[in-house]
């Protein structure tokens, strides 16, 4: 029976994880890029995240104005699992 080569197994596993996670890390890093060009790094900025947060808040504004806030579902779920409310 052939013994597995531990060094080779570790190297292949490490290469696999690097191959899978480097694109994810680069997307996260470049999402904070100040430049409008994706390939040019011009500094750190949170402007896009602020715009996304504002868009999310605008999306929930009609529901909150109508009194159907997204947090209300959490209270109903909490009440359903609370043994004292039964």
C-alpha cells in the first residue's frame, strides 16, 4: 500500500484554498476603492457602502411608514418560542 505524502497533500490543500479565497478577498478590498475605475486603486473610501445603506433604508421606508417594520417579525418569532407566552 502506498503511504500518502503529507507534504504534497498539504501543498495541494493550501493551493486549493488560496485559489478559492484570493478572488473573494480581492473583491472585498476593491469594493472600498475610491476610484470609479475598478482596476485603478486610488485610495480607501466608504462612499459606495454609504450609498448602499441609503438605498436599503429607502427600500424599507414605505413599510416602516405603514407600520409594518421589518423588526416586527422578530418579535412574533420571539413570542412564538417564548415558553411563558403559551
